[in-house]
């Protein structure tokens, strides 16, 4: 079998790339280790930047998001006794974000692939990228007990943090930057009315809490828990009680509680691999970088990588120019590092760091007081939250 581009991974990065290449007439095949139901069962991000919304529009997968997504013009920050609404729209000259779950984005992309008979091979095991530094790249995989090989021009590694693509790059060719935080987020999804019509990010002496949502009837909440916490140690009742404490008395009086339909813990990590291109192998999304979720940048960064990468591949086939491929890594990394900085800063502002002592707590309070008193500081926060330009 031969195709122009093999995409490894059918998460949001891989499916969005495949969809954009298809619309431009570039032939590609997506190889995914899991089955579609498993991919859809992973509850992850919930906030889309304007740039990602526009990309979904261009990819012709925005109809349901336009109907069911919730545009948000602001959010609330709460640190100790200071509460502050960040007026995204007012501070950025009219920009906002869209609350629409990663699961729904993925489902819309899957539906679009099914409708056009797009080539996505699920439950492909032992996926192996070969000869990407040479003239004849290919990818081998096993499916239903048979081995297959696909010859191609390019391999796109969209297979997440634990994927095979980055792991296939020889050690000396890649530099990895990493910061691991001593806590994770325990997330709960429940069919209850959100406590507020906007998100609330809160730093309480007991730890971070976030009140988010997926719709007007479906809420998503998170609390900071120490690394190594067993999700079974937290009953639904214990999570609701802790949320009432950490979100403050005003929210506690209004919060609606109910049984969880999903509960999981995500570790927090900052990570960047440099470069993102190795001959004819390019990394995109979580395969190349991870941000802590504070600030909702993970999925949005995956989308901006796919913007640069799809343009580069379309230019390669359309205009016979490798200029976009040659500059992909540098262009994507310039935006990635800024999102890394923002996510790290929001994480430092909003979490409890027992190891960093009382000085750190005072720095957080000073940061918050500065934000509350400075229009310039709020503009900076808002322009990063709605997403820096592509
Ligand atoms: P992924 O979504 O990881 O997709 C990669 C795909 O590749 C998967 O389907 C995987 O099965 C497949 N794959 C892996 N290895 C192979 C292989 N060897 N062969 C074939 N296929 C393979 N971001 C936010 O902004 N907000 C959040 O609240 C948030 N919560 C998160 C919670 C968790 C537990 C995690 C892990 C991430 C979270 N993120 C969040 C980050 C966000 O979800 C990711 O940035 C986003 O999923 C990146 O998309 P991706 O397509 O690059 O990678
Ligand atoms: C969600 C996740 C985030 O990381 C964030 O900053 C905002 C919302 C969410 O899952 O809803």
C-alpha cells in the first residue's frame, strides 16, 4: 500500500490533520492503536480558543459546535480572599472562547471521516515508523494477526505523549525539557447544572479547584490532589464537600451536586521536545509537548501545530515547495513556548505548593493583587487565554 502521508494517532491532532489534508486533495491514512469507543471515552479538555474554532470551521466540522457550544466572554479567578472577573471580550477587543468538549470535537471529526469513507485504521498494533531520515519512509503495523506496510512521503506523529513516534527518534537527535509538578487534577463529570455561567479558577489553602462545564446541564469540576492519590480514595460526596470549601461560600451555597459519571486523575507536567521534525517525520500535539491543564492550552496547542503542519504539507504538494516543511518546527515551537510559559504561570498562581513555603504564598497574593489593580496585567492574561495569533 502507498499513500502520501501516514498519520499515527487518531486523537484530535491526527483526525484534524487528516480532515484538512483530505479537503486539500492530499492522500493520507490514519493508524490508531485503540478502538473508536475507547478514544471517545477519554474525558479531557473543554475550552476552545477562537483560532481552533476557526480551524474547525475551515475543516467543515463546526455545525454541531456552533449549535451546542457555549461561547464564554469571561471567567473568574479567586486567590485567597481576592476574586476577580477577567472580561475576555472587553480586554481583547471582542475575542472570546468556546466551551465544547474534546470528546465532541473528536466525535465530529470521526463522523466526518465516516461520511466520506476516510482511511482510519483502528486497533492497529505495533505501529512502527521506518526510514524517516532516508528516501523511502514507511510505517508497518499489525492488524487482525496480519502485518502490513504503508510506503509514504511523510509520517506525522500525532500519537500523544506516550506514542511511538517521538520514541523512534534517536536519542542524540532530540532535546527534551521537562518540569513535573507534585500534584494532579482529580476531575469529576456530573449531570448537574453548572454553579456559574462562567468558569471559576480558585486557589484555596486546601488547594486548587476549577468549576467548568460541558453544557448547561453537564458540569466538569477539578480539584488539586497530591501525586500518587488513588482515585478510589475520593467518594463523590467527599469531592463535592471539598469543592464547596475550595470554591468559597458564595459558590457553595449555589452548587448542585449529583452522582459522578466519570472520575479520573491527570498528572501535571510541562514538557517540550526540540525539534519537532526529523527528516520526513514530524511531531504534533501531545507527541511533541505537554502543558499543565491550567489555562486550557493542551488541545488548542495541538490545533495550532496542525495548522502549521497542514499548511506545510498542502504547500509541498500544491506548490512543490518544502519551505513550510523546513520551517514547521521553528514556527510551531515559537507558539508552543509561549503557551508553556502561560500554563506554567497560571499553574504557579493557582496551586498550593507545600514545598515552596510561605514566600511562594506571598508571591501568589502579590501576583493576584497586581492583576486586580492593573489593566495591563489583565490584558496580558486575557490575550493569552483567548489564544495568541497563529
Ligand atoms: P491524544 O489525544 O493523546 O491522541 C493521541 C492518539 O494516538 C490516541 O488516540 C492514542 O490512542 C494514539 N496512539 C498512541 N500511541 C500510539 C501508537 N503507538 N500507535 C497508534 N496510535 C497511538 N487539555 C486541556 O486543555 N484541558 C484539560 O482539561 C485537559 N485534560 C487532560 C487530561 C488528561 C488525562 C490528558 C492525558 C490530557 C489532558 N489535556 C487537557 C490535554 C489535551 O487533552 C491534549 O493536549 C490533547 O488530547 C492532545 O491531542 P493529541 O491528538 O495530540 O493527543
Ligand atoms: C477545562 C479544563 C481546563 O484545563 C481548563 O483550564 C478549563 C476547563 C475543562 O475540562 O472543562
